[in-house]
C-alpha cells in the first residue's frame, strides 16, 4: 500500500477527520519543556508542525500555515499532512516510522540530521523537512517537524547541507565555506585543493541543488540555515527569550 493509501487507512481507523488546532500551539519535548510554536517560529523564521504517528496535524504555527497556503507540493488535506510526490511521502513516512521506533526503544537522538528534501514541481529541491523532536503520548508518537522554504535566509551546518542535497563530504565542506561568504580562491586554499578542483566541486553542487549560479546557491544555503538547529537549542533560546 502506498503512503497516501496508508493515510486513507489511518483516516478510516480514526473514524473522523481531525481538527487542526491553531490556538496556542505548543509541543512538550522529551525532557518536559514546553515549546510555543508561534514564538519559536518567529525567532527561527521556520514553520513548525506537530504530527501524530498517523500523519494527523495536531498543531501548526502561523509561519507553517502561511507557507503551506501557497505551496503546491505540501499541504494539509482533511487534517493530514500530505506531500504531493509519492516517493517523497514514502521516504518521510519511513523516517517517522524509524524515529517512532527509536523513541519506543529510548535510542532517539534529537541531534541527528533527520532531514527530507522536498522538490517542487520542476524537480528542484525547494523545501526541507526536519524532525526536531518526538515524544511518546497515549495514542502513540508525536513529532515536532520544522519546515522551511529554501528559496530565500545564515550558514547551514555541513551535515545539514550534505543530508538535504546528498553532497559528498568535500562538496558539503565547500558549500559551508561558500555560505560564509568566502571567495572560491579562499575556499580552495582553506580546503587545501587546487582552484580547478574547487570549481569541479562547485559545479557538482550546482547540479545537485539545481542552482544556476552562485547567487542562487547563496540564497538557498542561507535559507536552509534557519532549520540547522536542534530542539535543545530551540528550548534553550525560547527559555532565554521569555526570561
């Protein structure tokens, strides 16, 4: 059964379409801290969604609601979070299954780079989804998901770039240095490679990110940086913000 079929089966099991809660959306992390999604979203400029184990949207902040409103490939349908591309939906469902199992086994590492890149209708990676945290509740597992539009924002981590765009270690290193504003000559020197080798890496990055040039790549990398944080940092920053 495909992912959309699984959602249909889950919907039948629930017996009724769930209601999305947009009032005071919050998430309790595994250490008991409460994260206010709207406040966190404003701080990190990212959409935040709470999903049930069946893909039901339990809560959503305003940033995510605004993003999904104009997004043709990600949407909430009948209360369920749906990715238009079936293969990506399957990958996302599998990721949530693995995370759910690790939470049940108490081996979940919230600092892992559990990212999924989501292409737009042209096939270019346009959005990134990240599992920020997951907790066990009475009905199963709930997930805190960050969602960001990559077309438009500081420097993402090397591991984040590699995970989203499937870059090699050297390509991810170059992308990280590039996102800090270094010129290609400086990057080559810092990486200890010839300038031509750096150019080869850059061309490969263009191909994998579907960017036509350096300006477009910079915009995409700065946007990706907005989700390069862990839920521990999110809780810490939020606590500091409200003190």
